[in-house]
C-alpha cells in the first residue's frame, strides 16, 4: 500500500512511470542526494546572507523587501516547475535555493530587527532537529511505518488547511483566534506544527532511501535534495515563529 509524504515534492507517486536504471553509476544514491542537498543549502545560505547584509548592515530596507518578494514569487514558480517536470531538477534546484535564500534572508532580517538575537537560535535548532531526526531514522528508533505516514500526512494536511483558512480570512480582516497569539494555546499550536514539520523529515529520508533502492534515474538525486530543502525551510520558519511567540510572552 503506497502513501504519499506530505511534502508535495517528495511523495510515493513520484516514482510512477520513472525509468529504472540498471547500472549503479547512472542511478540515484543516498550519498549523491545528501551531497546535492548540502550544495543547495549552501547556495540558500549565500543568498540569504546577501539580503541579510542589505537589510541590517547597508540599511537598504527597500531593496531587501524587493529581493524578498522576488525570492518568494520566484521560488514558488520554480518549485512548481520542478514538481511537475522532474527532469528540470538538476537545473532549477540551484535556482530555487538561491531564490528561497533571498526570501529567507529578508524574513530573517526583519524578524531580527523586531526580535534581536532570535535568528541564530532558530538556525541552530533547525540543524539540531535535522541531525536528531537523521540519527533516529538511521538507528531505526523512528520508522516510517504505514501508521506513521498516515498520521504525519493527516496532521500536515490539517495544518495546511488552517494556514489556507488564515490566508483567505485575512482578506476580510478576520483572524482565527488564539492559535496565532503568544498565549498558551498559540505556543502549543506552534509546538505542534514544529513537531509535524520535523517528522516530515523522516518521510523525506524514507522517500530518498526508497528512490535509491528502486534505481531511480540520477537526476532524481537533485529532486530528492530539492524536496528535503523544502521541508527544512518550513521547519526553520516554524521554529522562528515559535521563538517569536515565546519572546512576546516574556515582554
């Protein structure tokens, strides 16, 4: 029985109709995917640093906002192209990483302006969570069983619906009470979302491992790396949101 991961880039249907490669040098590997994910992460951090400096060092706030919007819109369009045309992953995944870096750099810089010193802990917690989940997955303490997948996918879908509802209601200046506040319910909601985002990493690890086992084409290493970066970005933003709520509560 096949289950999709909640990451739109990494789901089981990805493997449908893909050619299988006999020779290992032409097929997807876990090590190759990890290396490409590291490269994408490096590109993201470079472009994020560029916008960060524009905002907090050069004080060019207007330019930083423009770069951030280019990153948000361009990143969305690029990700959709990669998802629907997987063979573009080797060429567009680096572009996606650079564009998302512009967006993340802007978001982080403006968050740091309002909450000084909060970005570094968010980054460190993101990498610590990645390392912890990778260890738990490799040691099989956490397994991507069918029930696990159903639970994580269902919870992620529910979070997506809440965020979409928040977005739509925002046009009418209506806010969903409590969950976006710095109260106990709001902090509890953010903790839940961070937990689900972290567990999505397990599904991504499982997806990549399955792709390598099925001798997927070499370009799928880029696709798998792209999907992993998508989850890491989500996790970072949710951790940053949680820390901001905790900071508000202390004020």
